[in-house]
């Protein structure tokens, strides 16, 4: 007896499915995510403490998709049992009432329900097909965003190695090369994927920076060759590149009818250049103007990572780009940062939470959007999330410590760039004695090979 198939038999609406289930997610039937080191998870949130379902470098794509690990997850989810891979969604639902699982049900439940209905009790699903792919071919990126690390950005490698010398391991990996190739033989993978391409509804490119990845261009060219240009092509891109070797991305996008590019842009001007290090703000705006004029059918949205550093200024970015006509008022979706925990907006002191919530709500008023719109939900969810736990002063101290270390490494002063965080800088910035203590501890840890300094 499976709770989910029973529910589907009642012709439940997607709203009912969201309200009456705890763990069911259609993505277990129609989607997979390959990380920058080749590991496979149900989706990009599906990592955390959970083990990967497989690795594309040692196992075939088909073996993973139909294999025992995927079956086990489908079996559990059919009974609406929670699985470790999806903990992030369960936590977000608990704290804010909304999660990516809800979004996945809204967008994909209708097309997945036949696959779900023919799934056997042991999780074997003969009809399950990946119609939505998220493959991160490598960690190649041209930026060193403060909240990122070498695992997702090759450009971070140098800084993470220098930080390891100081006993700080948060931003590093075990790899001794800057570029971590997720898929050893990406051409072979693209060949194997060809048989699935005609079923595909959506392909999502993220990174690293997808517009820097050769494989992304090969896949687009393959889709053009196969005349599969109505597949929904979706990106998260930092919008810092519009030409790769001799290919202008707008020339390829002109072939596709349905392209959505979510700009991973968190704030504007010098703040953006500090937060996503190596950003040149004037270039980002030039690229936005170019995309808008050459490919007006491409929808560009803003997909910022909401954290302490951009909480005050993210809405101003949205306002500027709405006024320039580059983004529609409802094309903003917030990714609420969870890690690194010290940048999480939940750490804000109460009076700053209130201040930030007022800015966000004022912006919603300015946008004039209705409650069913994504931007309305995204902002209200963020406020609920932010207020769901009390301020964490230790995390604020940790944030200031990391900010100071990065400033020293990069020759910056983040405190001047973000004056709106004056209260935090004044109350939690590490005094010199603390810095000395941390440095001595780091040297001791390094000497005795004790691992990360916490
Ligand atoms: S429940 Fe959440 S984490 Fe799990 S696959 Fe769905 S969207 Fe991803």
C-alpha cells in the first residue's frame, strides 16, 4: 500500500499533494543532478550528510538511474517516508512553510504522475525517465564569491590553499588542482545521453560558471543538430561572459524558443565586486544590455543568494534592473543561504531583522505584485525563515572573523563597502588579541596536523 499512489488515484490537485505529503518529490522520477566531482544526487539540494546515489565516472548513467540506490529512495518516498538526501527541503518547510520540493511538485507532478503510478513496491520504475537534467561538468569559474569555495569554483583554489596555511579549511577540497573535472569523459557521457534527449523537457546549466564550460556549448550544438530546440534551457550564470572562444552565446540562444537565465547576482556596484570577487560591475551591465537587445525572447531573472552581506541592498539591484527594463518585476527568485552558516540571515540581531524585513516589504509594495507571484512568495518565505530562530552572536563573530581574514588576503575592507552592517562590524569584529589567539591555534593545529580550526 503506497500513500502517494493512493493520493494520486483521488485526482488530488498539486496543492493537495503539497499539503498532504511530507517527502514525496516528483524529481525522484524525472530528474537527477551530477555534481562537479561526478557524484549523483536526486537534486542540487540533495547532498548534505547523505551519500551519493552513484558516480558517473565509475558507473553508467543507466545503471545509476535504474540501480538499487535510486529504487530505495523511490520506495521510501512512495510511502511518504523522509530520506536523508532531502533534509534541506524538510528543514525549510518546517521553518518557512516553503521548499524546493513544493516548487518541484507544482512544476513536475502532473508530468511525473504516470511514472509514479507504475512504480513497483520495491521502487523499480520502468517508466521513470530523466526529463530534467542538472549536470555540473566541472568547477570552472571565473569568480571567488565569499560564500563559495574551491569545490564550486576553480578560481577559489589559490585563496583556499593560502587559507589552509592559516589552518582554515572551510573553502578547500582535497584536490590539488584548480579545475575539478566532474566527468572524466564528458564526450562519452554526451553520447550516452543522446538517447534520452528526445524525452527531455528541461536542461539546467549551473556551475562553476556554465558559460565558461565547453561541454555546455557541445550540448547546445547537439540539441540544435537534433532539432530539439523547444527544450527549456535554464541557467544560473554570473553573466560575466557572453563569448566563449569564437561562440557568442546569444547566437546559440537564438535557436531556442524557451531560454531562462537566472543571474546569480546578489547586489550591485562595488558591493557586488566585493561579494562575488572578480566581478566587474560595468561588464555585467553591458552583458545584460546586450542579451536584452539581441535576444529579447530570453527571459533573464535575478537569482540572488540571500545572506547577511546583501540583505539590505538586494532589492535596490532589482529596482535598478526593473527600471532599465532588463527584468520583469516578478522575475526574482531568492536562494536563501544556509551554508556557510555564519552568513545566514537568521544570525542577524532582532533590530536588523526588522530593518531588513521592512526594506523587503517596501520593495514588494513598489513592485506592486500580487500574492501568487514568485517574488511575493520568495520574500515572505525569507522573512519567515529569517525570524524562525533567534540571533546567533557566535555566528556573527565567526562571520566577522572570516570577513577579516578574506579582506587581509584580498586587500579589501568589507566594512567600508557595506556600511549598512556598521552595528555588526562595531560589535563583533575580532579584536587584535582574538586574531593573535586564532593564528597561534592555527599554527598549533597545522604543526600537529589536527585538521580544521573550529
Ligand atoms: S525533496 Fe527537495 S532535496 Fe529532495 S529531490 Fe525534491 S527538491 Fe531536491
